[in-house]
């Protein structure tokens, strides 16, 4: 299981630290300079997405406030970015943006760009997305688009779309589907790739604190993986609850092309506890207003019935295909999904939950009774959660909802290979890694033997090492800066390519360090301070570390300063300093109290008295 704690060393790309609650340990073995050379090699893989911001609000005006020194504003595409102190108001005027601020002339511009910590406020809401954003206007409405790393997008959508029934494996399956939907499909937006509403995939900009850590883990452990079918990138959808039978895309979207892996099939998992059913009543006037607002049919019709496609009222699943309104001698049909969306937009998504329903009319009222929630195509979230609860893997969940398809690496189309060595799972994409497996195992063995009394229940220890095939892949997947060789979160370790680490003679030490982090994390009390995690691991993983751990320089920072540096270090040099200082304190602690005592404190918490004593100059 992952441990919850706080982010130790944030990376510049991970600016939403307040949403995250895991420890991330970064190897002291630093790793600079390879990024530039390899960046060009994988330019075909998308590292970022443009996502529409507040797309359902149709704001005409927003206020921008700097929420930090790095907040930047550019008044046009070619304009220099500048910092700003007083709030700036943006208002849409036709297809132009008008900006005004105290001490600035009011100006019209086609586009405004912002970056850094800028708070955006409108409709009694405010967000600080900390992402580069481009703001334009279209027909008197502001159009805001944020540029977000793909993996950050995936974790935020998983946090927004998942439910409390989800566990690790169902979240991983969802992460693969969310990533595939974003990267493999077109979504019909001109100004950005995806919107932030359920039209595409729901993204809560302020995050979902209760699910952020689990969503982050699911995105991280499947980073870069998308759905593939017979060597080609596959379409992927998910829905809340298929009601016991999934839908074919053409049952929902009439123009959709059939795919073998998107079939209609019974779902024994979501219906295990009884299929989800619902009922709703709407007056004719309510329906009429919603259909008219959605541009489907003008008011004045007499009856609403289920329509036909050929001779069929229902698809295979058996969802309603079309709805028909009858006016005098005339009739008009539209898809049942359009009907569901029109009612949803007008009266909320809790009325007509799916297109799997019966309808009857009574005195100008329409009574619906149905099953499931959502369109029913692809992964059924209720079923996936049930499968995970029954102990089935993400792989198995994807195979259930996308028969014949599987998760593969988006860039190379290869599947991750897993090699088992005791409690260690080595995940690689590159065949060249086979040459380094013995050294990885040796590092694992060394970390186990060096861990001493920190290694309890070693037969239950499970560690996953995912070695990325290129520095670019590592960076895009983990959003870690280029100088990081590897890091550990809970029992998951991500590393730069084994071949590169090996060529630099850093492989053994780097992995030893990370394996020791995973071991320490598996036993450490929540209250064990970060400097002690880091310091102990640093001492134990050093090349010269033998029986004698007392070899370390005296610390030069206070413990408070060190704790702060551990949380904020953003450069290679700061990280190296933090590791060195932490090791010095850990060595001092061992010198005073003995290793056995310190190991026991790691497991049970460090007493205040020892902390005071050790912090004394
Ligand atoms: Zn470390
Ligand atoms: Zn959309
Ligand atoms: Zn289902």
C-alpha cells in the first residue's frame, strides 16, 4: 500500500502540491544533461494537452490577481510577459478581450496569456491553476485554455471522476481509459483539445483532496499507458454504471463506427449487488423547454414517444436509440442520447440517468423508469470497482470491458514487461534492460542486507521498479526534473533508463538508495520526520557504508531549515545539500543513541527529547 504523507521534493512541473499528499523521495544520485539530446527523439508523443477552463460557465468577465511573485501576464501574443501587482479585469467584447487595470490604459486585444500563480475569479468562484493559460473571446464569451502536462491531466480527471468505491486497480484501469480518451480521440472543440466538463471528462481544477493521492498513484503507475487493439491505438470510453449490460457506441452515437472491443455484453460485476435502477417524471412543458433550448425541436409538439431506427426501437443492450415527437401530421426524431443530454443540461444529470428506459405518458406527464447511469459504452466504473474489490487486476478489468484490447505504451506501442525477483517487480519496455537485471537484483539484495532492523516482514515486502526507456519518457511520465535519477513513492520506484544509469556507473547506488527508501517507508511511523527517512537512507546507501555508519560531516543547517529544504528543494544543488545534511543528522542520532534505538524510533516515532538533543548545536 502507498503511504500518505507529504511531497518531499517538489518539481517545478508539480505546482499543485497542496492537492497532493504523498512522500516523494528523490535519489541523491543526480543525473543532469541527458535531456537535451533525447528530447527531440520522442517529439511525436504529446507531453501536454490544452484543456478548456470553466467551460460551462460562459464567463463574460474574469479578474486576474497575482498569487505569487512568478505570476505573469502578457497582453498579446507577441507582448513580453510582465509581472503585475494590481488586479486585471478581462472582459469579452465580441471576439476581442478588453483588459483594464488600475494605472493601465484599457485595451482591446485578441489574446491574453498568463502563467505562474495567477488567481482567476468570476461567478463567485476562484481558482489558481498555476498553468500557462491563453484567454481569447468568442461572441462575447471568454474562452480560457490551460496547457497541462498529460499525466497531471490524467490524475486530476481520475480524482474528479472516480468514486469512493474505487480502489488501486480500478483507478489504474480508469487512468488508462482517461489517458486514451484524451489522446486517441477528437472531441470537437476548436480552441482546446478537451473541455473540463463531462462533455469530455470532468476535471475539478481545485482538485479532490480525499482522492488526490490515490489518483496520483494510479496515474503514475500507468503513466504513458493507453489502450491498444491489435497493434493500433484504440478508442476508450467509461461510464458510471452500465446497468448490467454495456452499450455499443452506435446505440448512443448514431454515426459511431463499430469496434470489436466495444461490444454490448452482460456485466455480472456491476449487477452483483442488483442493477442500478432509476425513475423520473417530467411534465410535457419541462421536456418541451429542454428540447427547445437544446435546439432539437421547437415547442408545440403533441406527444413524445420512443422512435425507431429501421424496425428497431432498441439497440443490443437494449437502450432506446431515438426519441420521436409527434406534431399534427408531422414527426421529428433525434437520438436518445441527445434527449438525455438536453434534459441533463436543463434539469441536472440526476433525472434521465441513461438511455436504457421505459417511458409512458399520463395526463401530460412523462414517467421514465430506467437502468444504469451514463452512456454505458466501455469501462463500467461500478463494475470495475467491484472487480478490484474482488482482487482482480487493472489488466483484467481492461480485458473485461475492452475484450481483446490491452494497455500499451502510447509512444512505442509496446507492452510493459514484468520480471519478478522475490518481492521486487521490475517493469521495463526495452529489451536492452535484460542486460541490467542482475545488477538491479544485486542492488536489491544489498539494500535488504543493509536495511538491518528496518527490514521487518521481508517476505511481505512488495516493491515495483519501473525503468523508463528514455529520459524524455521518464520526464513526461513522472513530471520530474531532468536531474533526478530516480524517486520513490510508497513502494513504487521510477527510474531513468537502466542502460544510462549503468553507463554512468550510477545504477547500483541509485537503486540501492531507492530500494532503501521503499523499505524504510514500509515500516516508518507517519510521524517519523522526513530528514530521518532521507538521512538514514542516504547513510545506508553510500558506497562506503559498511558496518560503520558514523562517517559523516557535522550538520550545518538547523533541523527546521533542513525540513523546509526537504520540502522545497527544486534544484540539483538543493537536493544534494538536503541529502548531505539529513545524513549528517542521522549519523549524529546513531552516534548518540545507537542504531537499534534509531531503527525503533523510525518505526514508532522519534521522541521530542531526542529531536531536541540532536538539533542542539
Ligand atoms: Zn533519498
Ligand atoms: Zn468537451
Ligand atoms: Zn456495468
